[in-house]
C-alpha cells in the first residue's frame, strides 16, 4: 500500500548495461523499474538483481528524440540487504542510459501485479499527458516515469495526487512519480514544466494484494443509531471480540444497515432465514460502493445471486447468528464502523460502543417480532432473483436415439442428425447421442430445440472429464458467417438441457480468418442448462450469443443460462462471449484452457468477454451475471498494448453508442492462471463485484 524506497543509476558512456545504487529489498514486496535511453531506441533484453529476482517487461515505448523507455516489474521478491538492479540492452547504447527503481509493499504476491498502463509523448512542448488507463480495481498504486532529451524538468509540477520520488539529472533528466491507492475508472497522468522539450511519459497501475487480516488487541464496534429508538444498557466491552445487541418490541418493516470504511460484511446464521440454500452472505468492500444496496446472497456452491434488490438491504433475521466485519483491504482504523437504522419505535439494547479495528465480530439474537425485510421494488415479485435450471430429462425414457453407425468420422451426417433432432422436438422427446466408434461429422450447424444427452455405455455421464460422444464440424468458412457453428439454439426455445457431449471445431492457433463460429450459439432462449460438456477448438466462442445478436430485436434476449462442470478448450476468441441482451447467467465450476498466440504474440480477446453490441441504434444489456469457482489455464502472459482485453481471464468493454451496457456482474472464487490478469474493463458500466479471484491450484 506504500512506497518503501527508491534507487537510481545512470551512465553517459558507451555500453550495454546500467545499474542502480544498492538498496534494501524486503521479501514479498514489488520492485518497479523504469529504464530509459537518450536519442537511442535500443531495447532492454533483461533486468536482473543481486537477490536473483525474476523481472517481467510490462511496457515499452519509444520517442524519436527522447529515446526509449521500458517498465519492468518483479513481485513477491526475495529480499537482500544490498540489492542492485541491472538492466542489460540488446546492443551497446552510445548515448545516455538511466535506470530508476521503486519498491512497494502490499502489492500483489499471488496474481499478476499489472492492471493497466498508459503512455504519452510530446515534441518541443511544456506538457505531456498519458493515454487513459483503467486499473479496474480500487486502491491500486500507479508508478509513473518520464524521460527527456537534452533538457531538465526545471519548473515542473508534480501531477495531482502524485508524489515525485526521484530525479536523474545526467545524462538528460529522467524522473519518477507514484500515487498510492488510486481510484478505479479511466485516468491519466499529466506533467508540466517551464521550457519546451521532448518527453516520453509512462504510467503503470499495480494491483494490491487482497488479504484478510487477523484480530489483534481487543477490538470492538462503534454503533450509531438513527430514527427514534430507545437505547439502554450501554457498557464497556472488555476482553472479548464480540458486541451483542437485542431487538425488542415491534420495529417497523424498513431496516437500513449502512457500512462505513474499507470493510465488507459477512453473515452466518444458525437457523435457515428463509433464503434458498443460504449459508453465508458475501459482502462487498465499500470502496466499490458506499452503501450496501446490493448485498449478494450466495448459497454454498449453489446457484447464484439469490438477492438482486434495488432498495435498502434486506435480511431476515434467524433465531441467532453473527455479523463478521472482515477488512479485505487492510486493517481497519479511524472511525470505521456499522450503522443501524431501525424504523418504527423499537427498544434497542446496545452493548460496548467502541472503535472498530482489526476484525471484530458482532453476534445478535432478535427478540419480539421484528420484520427486517425491505419491500421489493415495483416489478419484482419477490426479494430474490433465482437462476432457474432447466429440467433434466429422465435420459433414455421418451427419447429419440441417434443411429450410432452415423459416427464413422468420415461421412457428413448433418442431415441425419438434424432429422433426429427435429423428430424428437416434434414428438416432445429428447435426444440421446450414443458414443460412436469415431465421431459424428457435420459440415454446417445443427438446430437444437430439445434436450440432448451424450450416452457412453448406455449412461449419460455426470463428470467433467472422460469419454463423451463427439460432434465435429469440418467447416472452415472464413469471414462473417455462422456456418462454422456446431449447435444453434434458436429464438423462443425454453427448457433445454445439454449434457455430456463433446463439440469440436478445426481451430489450432493463429488467426483463422474469422471469429464468428460458436460451439453453441444461443438465440433469444430461456432456461438452458449446459453441463458436463466439452467444447474445443472453436474458431470463435465456445458458447456465445451470435444467434440472439442477429435475430432478436430487443430485450430480454438470452435468460436463465447455467453453464456448469464443462471444459472449454482452445477457442480462438473466448470461452464465453456476451454480445447482446443477457440476464441471469450462472457460470460455475468450469475449466477454461486458452493460450493461443495471435496479435503481437498475445492471446486473442479474453476467457470471458462482456461486449454487448449496438444494432439499429439499440444497445444490448448484460446484467445479473455470476462467474464463480472456475479454473482458468491461461499461461500466455504476453501483453498486447494496443488491445487491453487480450489475454485477460475476464473483460467487459462498452461498445461506442451503447449507453447502457449493463452491470450487476459478480465474479468470485475463480482460480488457476489468469494470463495478463484476471479482470479489465473499458467504458462506463453498472455495478461490479470482485472477490477472491486468485491464481493458484486450489479454490481460494
């Protein structure tokens, strides 16, 4: 969360290296390095240090006069009492070489630390501004460095909210700045000075490590009351970490709970409080929202965002339970606390009004008959929104069985498969696809209007890995086309369950000449569940909405989609692509493997892409999406500085002209490897909730 120390070095002689002075490096910290030249555009081949840390190049830019400037980063570093950082160029540099380092603590140690970056360059000017960059997270730090040609920064002004850390004066000047706990959203860095000159300015946003602090000392809670309740029995709490309160009398229906400070709110009840499969409420840091108007109710490894309320927070109090205040962005300090406002004329007993620090806990036991539920807003039939799963058929009963002999892997059997699909739909039955000797080959898409189950040895399987009957498209059409799709679920279809099938395309690597084909293309459908499926080598998205984008004129579009326990392997574009109206999607427990190398060696687009398009002047809206417990295998760390989405695990982009692209996107407990970072976004969006998306082999 703060700068620890800085170091610098410079050389005006011919040579291929430049070194810093020695400094103390502390284990677990992050070191940002800016290396620049003067009127030379040679590239840095590697950065090393005494401690043996590994440095990664995150940004490199050139200026015809100011020279070149690169930013390298090492994180979760090994410590050393006298650390020296050395940058080595790919060729001898005849002009000056400069190096600046800054060490940060509290930086990301279990995920890629670089969130976003921007650059600006000017010739013969007194001001420079970087391009806009969006860290996508609150409380990131920004490291900025500027280099010049032939003049100094006399009379310069430090950018607003930034601190100038150091200046290298010879050869021509280079300077560095930082900003601790920068906000989310698009931002730029601007530097001005007195005399005209040539300047290259680079800014890099660094992620903060998310940690849960443990309790120390004797923390307690500070409560403030609004309204007109009677308060009795206040006394000092000593030697304990809980503060108890009870409600008595008959408080009114409206109860507002507001949380202040950089904390999140968790709830665990010992009795079922009337919410489906509720075992916890997962809270949101108030650095993201200042008022908890959209608390998320999650069941343990169950579907979804059971609470989608637009008014005040609504909680049914169980017989007993506890609130736990967990500071996920550092230890609490100052006057942070929770405020409770009760309507009506209740009698409220509060014990131990104390300052909130560390990780205190508050237990409660309601008395009387409190009704602590806010009425749902107009148009909502209840206080919850459910992800409604399609009905899984009794596989093999009332079914149409595909002829297993069609799967020879050679003959185009698209017509025969389509006839079986249509026959099942016309009779109100589902389709059983048996495991063939090879695979079912098709040359154009299949239209599916009923449920489809893949049968191995007479059983429709229930596991993510293992054998599955395969449908393989041989279509290699390029350009704007749907002919490479495998399954299209058209408009108006409801209650379809797809289970244990393998869909494969022809993609290997590089650019296939199109990004349109989809493994499963969804139209304006309702209640579709895709489970235990493998979708691989698609020349566009594994699962997408192109059918809806092309054929559905307006909302609601694609609704109530559950994708669970699937393998999404090697798509050219994305595993999941949102391009039109979509709501109530739950993407959980899937495996995403995406490592292709396309533009500038980077992986094309992202694992999950939210990018609703504009058609006929109408923009798509993607809302109420939950993405959780998915394992990502995205090992390509190459950054494409021209396309921020490339290589990210998840990204949302506001298409120009779409003034309401959506929001209420909940992404949590995803793990694995995240390529160039877990999350990024561009434009203006509604609410976003990120929690415990951490690289590693186990669920965070």
